């Protein structure tokens, strides 16, 4: 029942039953003020959506809508000459995906070859560019180093150079009689014909050690296959030609990631380094126990950007061989392009693109899980 309480000055007010709050939880003041505050928040939300609506419309028109259209095309057999949303295009459902993943044939073999090539490209490029970028960032972050600005510019310059121009320069450097082979002759090494050598690096090394015969592999490696490729073809390593693409990617991308690491290093409080110095920690221990833990979020960013960009490599492949020699530089991105614009099979090209998208999302999620903070408590302390 209501209770009348006496206030100072002889006035009184009526409250609810004992223990009941005068207003709803989270509300301050009278109910009228609370309703006015909620109305104000709704108004702010409406104004916020109004201000961001142009960008939402742009993203929806030029990103979301094309993705949905490409997804529909991946379910068709479409040559690009008719309207894919009319009855002129044949609806085949998941046949494009089955052709690439389960049905024996040239299409699946080429797709498996592109996945193998790109997998080696990712496994070598991402760690190398990350380590090189971190090393360069640690060097130019030294406070007593002279010419730090000049070094930063020098290291970053390849990243802002046109990839087409850099690829063309690498074609001249790594040709049979190019500058790289000329320098190798100075130390008594005969360089290979880089862009015309389809041999896998691991198979060449194992063949040189006499462990296997790269020309005629036998045993389990030759008798078993996955997606149309034998185990030997999967495990033979990147080709000599692909190694040039890996060196190009590491050289051109390390500068960008160096700047990201450098910004993170300069954001680490100096008090941590000074405390570690007082405790007698050497540089190696400081890097392991102070610097790297502080760089964990940035490390995840760099690895994720590197993973995405390496699985989408296209322009270097297009300039430096278009899959040659022997499809050992073929990648899924270039295979998707050639299927659509070369073979007029845009359905299969779109299917390759969406398989690649799913693969990138799965690997990114795994990478996030692998780099998560360990030892964090999920429950509340009681």
C-alpha cells in the first residue's frame, strides 16, 4: 500500500510499498524525464543512420549487390553474352562446385594444381614477409640510429611502386642471362632458367640427396592421389618459377607491414622497457617477454592481411607467365579470371572465387583461434 512520508518543511509525498523503487531500473528522475531521454536516444540513432546512409547505399550498391549477383552466377552455366537473370542462362545448381571438387577431369586437376601452388606461396610468403617486416621495424625504431627517416623511406619505397612495373623488372633480373644468374656465376653457381623451370624445389633437393628420383617417383608418393594430383605432386614443393614470385612478394610487401609494426612499437610504453632494464633483462628476453606480447594484436592484423593478399595474388602471375611453366605458377585467382574471360565460363569462374572466399574465411578464423589470448578466465570471480 502507498506510504505517506514527511519531508523537511512539513511537506509530504506518497511512495510505493516498502522496498519498491520509485522509478524503473536504469531510469533517473521522473518517468516523464526517462521517457524524454529514451526519445532523445532514438532521435540520435535516427540521425546517425541518416548520416551514414550514403555510405551504406554505396557499399550496398557496389559491394553487397555484386557479391550476391556473383553468387547467383556461380549456380549458372553462363557465357556472359546474355542476361543471367533471365531464362536464357542455364541453371545448373551446384554442378560448378562439384566439377571443381569431386568430379574427375581437367577442371578439378587445374583447380587442385592452383591450390597447391598458392598454398606453397602462402606458407613461404606470409612468414618471410612478417619476420622481415618485424626485423626492419626493430632496426629503424632504434633511437640512437642515424638516418632513420631515410631508412624508413628506402624500406617502404618498393611497397608504393607499381606491381606491374616491379614484375617487369624482375623478369629482366631473373631471366637466363639476367643479373641474378650473372652474380651467381661469381661464386661458382650456375643459376637456373628461373621462369622456365617447373621442377619443385623440394623434389630437386631430395633428388640431389639421392632420396627420390624426381623424374620417376615410385612407391606411396606415386600410387596415391588427392583431387587428381599424386602425393608426389602435392609434396614436391613450389617450382623454381614460383620462388621468384615469392621473392617478389616478400620484397614489395615488407615495407608496408614494417610501418604497421613500427607504429605499434612506438606505442609501447617506455616504462616497460625501463623496468625491464632495471631488472637486468637483456635484449633477447625483452623482445620475447615484453615486445612480442605487446605486439600480439598487431601481429594478428599483419598475418591476416598477408594471408588474404597472398591467397588473392593475381597481377604478378598475369605479368610473369600466366601459369607457365607447366601450370606451376597458376593460382585460384588467375584460374577464376581465365575461366570467365578466357573460356567464357563465368559460372565456373564465380564458383572458384567463392571457394577461395570460404577458404580465406576458414583460415582467418583458425588464425584468430591460434593467436587468441590464453589463460583468460571466462567466469566471474566469486
